[in-house]
C-alpha cells in the first residue's frame, strides 16, 4: 500500500514538473509571436505613412502646377491670354465634334455590300433601298441615291453616285476651315501680345530714363509667355486637325471603292433581269 502511494506521489510530481516545463517553453514562443505582430503592425503603419506622404506630395505638385499655370496666365496679360485660351476652347470643341461625327459615320462597307447584294437577289431594288435606309453613314446614303436612279439606267445611277459622293465629302469636311483658322490665329495672338509687351517694356525704360537689365529682362520674359502659349495651342489643334484629315481621307477612299462595287452589283442585277 505504501508502495502504491509512493508511486502515485512520484507520478504527480513528474506531471507537475512537466507542466511547468511546458509553460516555461510556451511563454517565450508567445512573447516572440507578440513581438513579431508588433513589428508587423509598425511596418504597416510605416508603409501607410509613406503612402500618405506620397499622396500629399502628388497633391502638392498638382497644386503647384495649377498655381504656376495661373501665375503665367496672369503675367502674360489677361486680354491676350484669354483670347488664346478662347481659341483653344473653340478649336477643341470643333475638333471633338468632327471626331464624333466621323466615328458615328463610319460604316462596315463589306457588310453593307453583302446585305445590299442579298437584298437585290431576294427583293429587288426596293429591298436594297430599305437596307440603305436602315443603315447610318455617308456610304449608305450614296448607295440609296444610286439605287433610287437604278431604273433610269446604269449611267444615270453612276452620275448620281458621283454627285452625291461630292455632297457627302463636303459634309465630312464641315467646320475644318474654322479649325484651321484657330490654328493660324493662336500664334498670331501670341506674337501680337509679345510685340505689345516689348513696346510696354521699352516705354518703361524710356520713362525710367535708364536701361535696367532686370526691367528689360522681366518685360521681355512676360511678353514671350503669350508667344509660347499661342504656339502650344496651335500645336495641339494641329494634331487634332491632321487626325481628322486622315480619317476623312480613309472614308473617302472607302466611299469610292464601295461606289464602284455598287455599280458592279447594279450591272449584274440588270443583266440577270433581262
């Protein structure tokens, strides 16, 4: 019996000792995990602070750029700078209107020709005209005019297509002259502002009675701001203008090719019905 109690006591002491050792071993691990979590939180806070600093720097740069542009606008003279800005706004408005019009007027020529050919075979001229009426764009309008004169002969239909093609080309080139006008006016206004600024600078020198380098340099620098602004506006509008011209040229080539294809379809249709 005594041996049994002794074994139980020894087993209990061993169990308690093992538990203490396990707790002692777990405490450093928990402490290390807590320290690691604290380090991770500090790193995340540091990264967040860095991102906030970057955002603040970008915002500051944006405000600085806006302030610099505003200052140069005032220095260049409100009258001439406002006129250059007006030329930019009007030119861009016309250019954007032309780009939207040309994009909406673009037609899938191959698909339209296929539909017209199928309509001619199935329903005749009237069915083909209905296809053109339901299709948007100058090519469909030219096709409609040619089909409308198809009963009067191929030569009449061809002349109608050519004549109406010239009308559609004029519609495509609408307002281009105004855009080119603003391209020419913008640098002229800038040069005019520069010349007037130079005149004012020399008047200031005459009134002062002495040639002051800072006075001359400041006046010339302010005067050249209008020239730079006018040239920048002209470059921007010229890029849009050339893009519009290239778009119109490609559409005109499509109109000519599709017109020839339409005349071929009409010749084929007339030969079938004879």
